[in-house]
C-alpha cells in the first residue's frame, strides 16, 4: 500500500511536515532548498494561493531529495491537479465521503483530515490508516490522540494546527503519532521576506528536538 511507504519515510527521516503557503513558484523552490539544507524531508505546499500547484511542479523539477506534497485539498479537482503537478503526498483539512472515495483510487498517499472520533471511523471504514488531526490544538491536543490509542489502535496520526517547538515532543512521544506538521518553521512572514536562513535555523532547531526523543 502506498501509505506504508509514506509511514516508512516517517521513520527514516525527521517526522516533520513543513506546511507552507507561497506566493510564487520561485519562493517555493528557495524554501525547499532552505529546508533541505537543514535535513527536512517532507514539505507540504498548500493550495491556498494560485502559486501552489506551479510551486510543487517546480520544486519537483529543481530540488531532489525532498518529499513534496500538496495540502489544503478541498475538492476532487484539486486532488487531481495536485497529482498532475507531481505531489508525492496529499493532505486535506477535513474529509468528505467524496474526497475519501476519490483519493482511494490514487497511487499517491492521502492524509484525510479528522477532528472527531466519528470522522476517524469514517476514514478508517474507507481503509485510511494515517490521518491528519486538525486543528490539533483546538480539538483536544495530545490528550485526545492518547485516548484514541485504545479505541482505534490501528490508526496513525499527523497532528497539525498549533504545533510548534514547545509542544511537538508531547505529540511525537505518542505511539500513534508518526509525524507532526505545521507552519512554525516556514511562516508566511519569513517566506514573504525571503529570510531563508531564518527558516533553515528553525528547521535545524526543530529537527534537534525531534531527534532527541525516544521513538
Ligand atoms: C495546516 O494546514 O496544517 C495548518 O494550517 C497548519 O497549522 P499551523 O499554521 O497552526 O501550523
């Protein structure tokens, strides 16, 4: 299954998905390089701007070694466009039956978003085993995922929303959390300012925390 390969990458590399919104493909490529220098493996470019799809395309063409995905996918069309742009994984903030069905036909890992137990069960019924937990901070945080361990031990989660260097350890210490995601490494203001060295520094600091955890 394609998700098994993604899960293996979470073990082999820093379990961090950098979620970024870019205003131009050029910014996307510069960002990807700044992250790669620090050792980041996963980059999720959101489709919140018109530049998102072309940024994914150019990063795939110009930067090797990163796993570049597409995020904020809200419709089957956006999923199709993201795959065509070369996205190596796909993420939605939520999950409707239409999205779950559409993505199940693809050969690309898809992380549907859930915030409740019923949503997690719906995704599980469709065969999904790795779910985005969003918005993690407002939906019960690490304590919520800890409860899910006994209820649905076969599910893995990627919490995002309010994750940062102060709380990522709480999440990554949970056995059902395989990676965490968020914008704290590459927030919009640093991207817009082109402060790539600050982004590299944030990525390095985050990886240092994650690699110090027993996993
Ligand atoms: C996402 O799409 O995963 C979120 O926007 C990330 O949330 P954050 O900005 O609070 O990290």
